[in-house]
C-alpha cells in the first residue's frame, strides 16, 4: 500500500485508484454487453425487457457521465485511504483481529444498510423539486444498457458514494471485504441495467431470487418511475408496497421461452 506522505504519493494513488474504478466499470459493462448483446444475442433476443431503441449517442453520453462519476469515486477513495492511514477507520488487514464468522456478517450488514440508504435516497431523488437537478441524468436512459450503471449527475454520484466510506468509520471491515462489496455493487449494477433478463424461469418466485433485483425489475423503474426503487434487493419495495404490479407478469413473459442451455 502506498504511503500518503507527499503530493506525489497522493497523485500516484489517485491515478491507480481511478484506473481501478473506471477500469472495473469498463470491464464489467463491456463484458456483460458483449456476452449478452453480441456473443449470445440470438439465444437472449426474446429476453430483452424494453424493445424501444436507445437514443443516438446514448452509449457515448453514459460513458462520459461514468467517467465523471469515477473521478468523484476516486476522490472519496483517496480521502478514505488517507483517513485509514491516520487511524480513523475501522478497516483491518489482520484476519485474526475478529472471528472469521464476522467476515460474512459484516458484508451482509453493509449491504443491508446500503440498500436501506439507497432505497430512501432514491425515493427522495424522485421528488419533483429534486429529480431534475439530481436524478434526471440517470433516467435519460429509458432503455438501459450496462453502460448506464455509472451514468449519474455529479450530485447523485456523490450521494451514492458516501455511504460505504462512512460505514468504514463505524463497522470493522477487512480490507478484502471492502473490495468484495464494491465488486458486488458493480456486477449487480451491470446486471440490473443490462435490459436483458438473464435469470432463469420462475427465479422471481425462488426463495433467493425473489429478493434479488435483475434487469426486468430495474427496467420497469426506468420506464414507470414510480416503482422498484431498490439497489440490490427487493425487500424494501415489498415492505413499502412500491414493487411494480407488472413485474411478475413481465418476468414470466421474458423468461417463458426456454433457452437452449435451459432445456
């Protein structure tokens, strides 16, 4: 780990973190796009949730906003790294510092808090006086793609970025757990914005699948606006009665025809 002791070390750290953050976005967005839109396009064509064409230049605009988002994420990451080196965070590297069972518990706890924070933040961002200033940039993508996953206005990017870093000050997290949480966030966002339902038939009613958000669930948010505010999980939408009444029907329609590898 680089020691932040000089302007040069801060700059080098920022460059490394930016490469990791933006590179992670490009890697997973491109991978999901290529796999389901190019390599297996024929097998998954019937699973496209929205058939409305994307706007001209939409990919370019989304990547541009995502580039700016990555700069914001990088700035916050550098600040947290500096705070950690100063001894202010609860991030640890010694596996013996806490019982091993705490590792999965800490990840689950952070994901639950993040989900809760995001659900209520998301509903607030849909308030008329807030939406145009903060959230409309993301909703410019009515028909989404994996490139949409980081496409936010800078205010929204900042609001989204602060919660996990803030939790590192109060919840003990192994260094690798932080990385795993960020990986889950990136993969989940790419899947949710894919606009192609990749989960199997009846997964929306499976004991696990009924709690996970996928492309059908989140695509309905981009077209209906008033439903499906969750990030990773559906439980807040279920508890607050904000899950789209069209979700189960649409999921069934998109997954009703078997793919070759499901037969």
